[in-house]
C-alpha cells in the first residue's frame, strides 16, 4: 500500500483536485498544506518544490521495481497531509498505480478484491457472506480508470446514498434535537484482522472464539452517527441480545483526534465485554473524528458530545434510563469528570488512568501535550492558556462534581502517560469534598493496566453492578463506627 497520493500534487502533469465536484464539500482548513485552488500546486519555493518533485518521481521508480518483482498492491490514499484530499486522493492513487505499470484490472483489484484476499475481510466482493459497498458506473473502468467517476448509483452500508445532496453539502442538522440518531448500521468486528488475531484460537483449520471472548456470541455491535450541537458525530453502540431493557453506560475514549479512537478491536475487547455484563454501552468518537463534523476541543465543547448521548439513550427502547453510568479511560477520565459537573443523572462512574490535572500531565511529558495537543485543539490556547487548563482540570473544580455519583478510581503506579499522582490527588480532594469514591492503585501497572486486565474488569463490573444494576445505597461518609 504505497500511498503515492501523498506526493501526487508534486508530480509533473498532476491534475487540480479542487476541480473535482466533491471538493465543494471539503473544508480547506481541514487539509494539511493544501494546494492552491487555482493551480493545483503547492506554493513552495523553487528549491523546495524541486526536492518534493524529485522525491515523488523517485517513489514512482521504486514502486515500478516492486511491481516488476511481482508485488501485489492495495489502494490506500493515506491521510490529508501534503495536500491530499479525502475521496479525491483515492482516485489519484488509482491513477498512480496505473502509472507504475498495473493494468486497469489490476488497479481495480487493488481497490477491491485484494483486500479480502490479504486480510480475510468480508468486503470488496459481491459474494455470499460478504458485505460490499457497491459502485454502479455508467462507463467501463476497464477501458479508462477515469470512468470510476462516472457514478450512477452508490450503495453504502446497505443503503443508496443521495449523491446530489451529498455533493451540495446540504446536510443541515442545526434544527435537529441533540441525541437524534442520523444513521445506524451493524458492525462486523470479525472482518478486522486485528480482532481475528486477538479473539480466535490459533488452531489450524478452525475458527473458534477463545474462552475469554465467548461473550461476543451474545452481543449486538453497531456504529451510528448522531446529532450534537447541530453536528454529525460518530459513536459505537453495543448491547446484549434480546428485547428486554438494560441499564446503560456511556464510555469515554482516551486519546485525541484519530489517536486511540474507538475501533473494531476496542469494540470487541472493551465495549462488547461490558455489554455482555447486561448493559447497553455507547461511546462517542467526539466531534471531528472518524467522519464526524466539527473539531474536538479536548474537554471544551466536545463534552457536549458526551452529554448528548443521554437523550440518545432515551430514544432506545432497550435502555432503562433510570440507571445510567459513565466510564472513562485516560483523556476519557477528564471527559467523565467534566460530565459529572453538569448532571446528577449518573448512578455510578469509573475512571481508569484518568487525566485530572492538565498542567501536571504536560510537565511530566516534557511539554509535548501543550505543543501537540492543547495548543492545536483548545481554541485560542495561547491567549487563554491558564483559564483553559483550569476549566479542563478536574482537580481545580472538585467542588462542582456531583456528590451523589460514586466514583471508582483505578490507576497504575507505573503509568507514564498520566501520572499516578493525578488519581491520588483526586482521591484526597474527594475525601475533603465528601464525594463517594474508592481508589485502587495497581502496583507496577501501566497506563492501560494491561498486567491486571481481568482484575480491573472484575472491579469495574462489581462497581457498576452494585450501584447501577442493583441500585445499592450510597455509603455513609460521616465518620462512624467503634
């Protein structure tokens, strides 16, 4: 998968991507180093452009050698850096695959059937047991690859896409209620190679779930888009088979942007696991990620994306909305704390390796968080740095956290991403503010508590079962006893 499109604009004879119809719905601000709209070229200096062009030509030569050696190809257009543009760059990748010597048929295979052959994905073919997206064309792409743009009908996730509406960008959700589900479809985690390798026993000729993952047979997994502040936001949903109502848990992912986002592997190993305990579990990717609109703010307006899952859950017939919990890991811990400042609806909360002090996290990591995350995601960061960090650091606002939600804090003492002191300090603050909590520090545990996988899940399940499933009363926090 050479992703030659990264350097497409620097090749002689490259076309202007801004002339493609779909460019009308692409925001130039979302593209790293976008090409000029008039010329289709970068506004580099002559020397810099000369170097990039030489690099692009050399890449084609290298790929030509690989092709002659018999390599098979997959068509991947990479991310939107160096001017590559979503959707358009896949077409330019097909063009470049043809330039290095692949026939039109081989190019089309690189974009379709080579994927299931390489990864055993159940997509890319129109065949029994497969889940293909279908592109119906008015012209034969075997005659000319440009004919892949002569689109008659597009079928995606089993539904016909309204291309006219798509290309005009006339999707306005500003008048839709928060939490409204825009679209929803089944998720086949078993089409993902990472999931296959993780959950199935490595027995020749057999495909059997490992004992630890037998629960996947009893859980429904879906993806969806929902409305949050007039934006389309992506989410993952998992729930037990059957029609009866279940308590619900909102899961807050860690990371930022595409890093550490929810994916099929996390669905199978985390969300579906919790769902198998008898809960409806939903997790937001936060705005701007995985096809969602807007831009996340690392604890700013994107907290609305968490809160707007509450009305979404209310619309699901299999959710007992009187029993809703919240669960966050890492950055998701920050999101959980901030959500607990805005509602009393959560009956239980769990925070694992949670960020509660953004200043401490930045200092402990050599200021990289400020350089690459805070300043890039928090609006007007350099002008309002102190107030932004204070607003997002729960340690400075503990008195605002709901005192009727019991919180389980789990943290590894060898965590380098989020210092263990962040949870220790929160526990001390909870003690002072009379917030019901339990703190467990795992000796030598890393950020994900990977050495204590089953132990941590056991604690998390017992906590949610106690306060969410069974509805036990809050502990007495006044000093008492003999």
